[in-house]
C-alpha cells in the first residue's frame, strides 16, 4: 500500500513535510504538482529536494494543452488520465491533496475511489467550510484536515478532523526594510488583473513612505507582463526596490513593515514583530459577491485581526465570528450547526455584525427575524394588498 500526494504551492509542500513528520500518514512515493498560473512555465513552483520523492510528475505537461485551473474532465478524459498515471496508482490507499475542492484534486479522488483522503490546507480557508458543495460520500472519505495554525486561538469548523501544526515564524529581529506581498486575487476570480496590478502599485507607494529599502514579492501567478508594468509605474522608486520570489523571501528574514492585501503571511509577520498594513481589504470585502465566495471567510478573518480603523477582535469574538460564518456561507454542509450559529451571532457585537454580514442573508437562513415593518409590507405584497387597483379596492 502506498501514498500519493498532489500539491501546487510551496506552502502546500511545507505542510506536507510537516504532516509526514507528525506521522499522519506514510511518506508519499509519488507527488503530482501543477500550477494555476496563466503561464505555468514562468511561475514559481514548489522547491522539491532531489531524492525527497521517488517520482515527481508535472501535471501541466501531462494535461497539455488543457490548463489545470479550467480542466473539468468527463469520463473519457478521466480514463485517459488514468491510463497515463496507471503505474503510479497501483496500491494507493492514501491520497494527500492540497485543496480538495480543486478540479484536479476532485479528478484524483475519482481515480482512486477506495483511498482515504488527507486534505492539506495551508491557508486560512482551513478554518471554515468547503469552498463548494461536496457529495456526502466524498466527505466521509476525508480522514484529516491538516493546516498551519495561523490563528492558534481558533478551532476550525471541521472539528475532530482538524490537525493543526505550529507555524514557523521568521527568525531574528525585524530589519530596517519594507516587504510588499502580492496576492492572487485575479486568479481567484475576485477582481480583474488590472485591478490586481493597481493594488500592487498602491502597496508599493505606501511602502515608499517608509524608510529603508523595499522588497517586493509578486504573486507567482501574476504574468510577467503585469510585473513589468508594475515596475514601470514604480520607476521613481526603482533604486529602492528589489523584486524576488518565494524562495528569496525565506532568506530575507523579518521586515520592519509588511504591506499586502490578503497574504496570509501577514499574520505570521505581525507575530514576529513587524508592523502590518493591508491595502484595500475592507473595500474589496464590501464588494465581494456572491456571499458564498471562497475568499469571504479568509478575508474576514484577516480583516478582523489586521484592520486599522479599530482594534483587533478578541479571541472569543473571533471564534463566534468563525462559527457564524461557517454556517452562513455553507448552511448545507453542517445543518446541525444552525443552533450554534444562532448563539454565536447573538454574542457578536453589533459593529461586527454590520461589518461582516448581510442582514437579508441572515434573515433568509432564519438566524434573525425580519423587521416588523418589512414583514408587514411583504405580507401585503403576497396577498395583493399593495397591487390591487384603487378603483377595484373601493368596490370591494
């Protein structure tokens, strides 16, 4: 019996190594990697040490000309993939995947229908419900959710399946320099590529107001042409700018200031002593649709801890926020959590309710009653009381 792993980011690889060291499952013999970047050949890839795995398979090359981010295989495509991967699938009883809701990961679960599933979730999405609807049979196959404790005080919604691992913080005292972190907002479908470029430039301009050099870490998925545009628009500070990749960031250490939009690394840098600023996060959150968008929960958790217009929420409020959000975003995932969500919502301060929840959605889920006046008007509309012609109403 063997273990097969599928990862797509450097954070996922670090979490895989940490989970194996905790004896969560057997060390994988084969690892499948892929990139969701628009140009995978130019994007950063997980830095796998030679000899760490018996075989490393590049799914971008295997699936070409299809792109993994848009790939949604039917039965024919799935059978072809099974034929290509057949030697590696023999005897697989454990499947380790980064992001179970990704189309590639879903396809692999269908190729090994009897394997137990270990889910790697290196980001803040690990604290909440699935990003999309899941079949009950697939949920029952999940043996554990492995995640980094970005917010150690929070208990994830997955409950007993959650396997938290300590987060490695940057070492040393903060240096006299500023770090700008990019985000994959366009790739997640939250904003356009142009808007993502504008946010990166805005962050660099904010960094320019600080003393010392500026080190910029764009998202690996940002196309080189957009990175070139960002450099041109920030050319007046070019002498202070250093552009790097994920591997370089780990050598840089801890900055005195860290600026980004929704980079989860901001939480670790804050705990390591850096001053942290977010750019446009609350503005993006207010415009995010639909309410069930996969980015809503991580954005709200980040905003609750890093917002600059008021103090971070307490640990108790953060847990109530998570319990309420987990149900409101995916009520069908754990219907039995409705009562817990009602209690958590009742304890939330009014400021947090207004900032993070849509009242109409709370009403539709039965978590709060509709205002009396609105209820009366809706009843009149349904019974025709507001639509009957005046002349007919007079005759009646």
